[in-house]
C-alpha cells in the first residue's frame, strides 16, 4: 500500500508552501492521488516525483503552461529536449548580455579615468559591436543551432524523402572518387547516407569551426574514408586538380568573398570535375520572417538577405564565370506544423538580432506563436542546387 501524505506533510517534504500545492492542483498540474471523505487532499511518493519535475522545470525558466504542455512524467521526449534547448539558449543570451554590461561599465569607467568625460555615442557603438561579435562567436561553437534548423525540416517537411537523401542521390558518387565538402557543418549529408557511400571513396569534411566538425565526427562515427579539416573556404589548403567533386551545401552565401571562394573551388577540382552548391530562393521560409516581424517589427533573422548574395535566382549567373554546363535542380517541399516549440527553436537559432529582442519577452512570444500555429502553420520552401563542371 502506498504511503499517503496530507497537503502539509507533502509541502514540507518538497520545501514548498501549502498554497503552492493547492495552486498546482487548481492549474491541473498536480492532482492528488486521493481525497478523504471530507475532501482533504492526499498525495503519494509518485506525486512527489511529479512535483520534483515541475519544480525543476520551473527553476529552469519554463512557465506553468509550458510545463503542462510537456505532460510531465509521460511527455514527448523530443519536445522536452527541444524545450530545454530553448531555455539553455535564452540563459546563454542572458549571460552574454551580462558580459556586455560589464564591458560597458569597464569602458565607461576607463574613459572617465583617462579623459575625464565620456563620448556616449562612441560607448554605445562599442557596446553594439561587442554584442554582435559575441553573438557571432557563440553561433558556431558547436552544431546546436544547425541541429535546430535541421530538425524543423526533418520532422515537419511534406517531402518525406528528405533534403539530405535527395541531394545525396543526385550527387551520383562513384567508387574511388575524392570529395571535398566545404562548410560541412555537423555532417548530416553523410551521417544520413552512411550506408550508401561507395567503397574506395575519400571524403574530406571541412568547416571553419572546430567544434562543429567535432560534432560531425561524433555523428558519423569511425569510418576511415572520412577526413576532417578546419579551414576557411576562401583559402583551401589543397593542391590544384585534387578533387573529383566539391560540395557547398547552403554555405556559399556566408562567404565574405564569394568570387575568391569559387576561384579556390575551381583550382582544387580536377579537369572536368564537378562543383555542386545548394541555396535558397527569395520565397524560402518567408512565413517565419513575417511571423516574427508581426510580433516585433525590429526583429531581423539575418543581417543580410542570403539569397541576394547567392540564391536560386542569381546563382547561375554568378557561377558562369567559373564553371561550364551549369544546371539547376529544385527540391519540391514545404513545412506544415501545429507545434510552437520546434518553430521557436528554429527562430532562436538564426543569425539575427531576435534573441536580444525576445529575451525579456519570451513568455509573450511563446503565447503568440502558440496561437499562430494551433490550427496549422504552412511554411514555403524554395531550395535547390546548381552543378557545373570545371572550365
């Protein structure tokens, strides 16, 4: 027989007030296992385990409505993991914000000591620059942000073949090929197709982030045909005529100097070898931009329109100067979902200013997105790849 506790005994055991226990009952978060004939609540050790989960998630920053949505004790594990990642990201942003405050205090204090006055505009510009640099540095420490973006596409896309399976199929790899992927990220193109890689193929995965490549190596596992190299794609550390195929999957638009990167790709390709590079169109994920800007018009998910730098509309024209026989292949797909958590994870993983603007308004933003997606939310996808041969 289970041990039953009165409300007072239960509250004392958990180091909370009786009022808190009653409040969780009223909010349908924690119902007592039983009642006496007189209506008094009675709790068990199983209820205590559930209360511990509630208190922990509350400490981690979740609202009571979030906790209820997670269906404590028997919830969706992926939902809980995604929710925890959101709270971690918000905590990291808060930590960076506090670092910026310390930097601002130190800079202002030094200016007063050295010059006897403060150039307030200069200080504000310095704080803004420091904040942007810190945001960019945390963006690529590991594959967390990339994974959030991949999960949205993987779990809610209407095309069930999946982008990485589709792209891999079109690459048409042959035994003995030597391949370089630039900006390989967490290596999902290969981890999702590891059983399809032909024998005798050598694959070099590169990225500018050592942390992200470490995640790629961990996900792919121990396969001797894979090599890993940390370098900037604008200066590829390989000799001329080395590779049978170079891949740039959604990365060219991030390069500071796209012509220099394309020149380097052409240099390391063997004569007649191919370059495959994927990108987006102007309509890609436009509904997400509209969603966040309708909440706060100052939110920008990316400091530049990546498709203007290299997109499906202008990509062939840019590539024409470096490669021949260029063809474009489009991937038909869209996203449909009715859950807010994966969408919010995606938004917080973007490269813009959204986290700073949402940090103090997250509960309102969460409620706003909940309402927008509850009856279904459609997201347009415009994505594809170009392939061309070395001139």
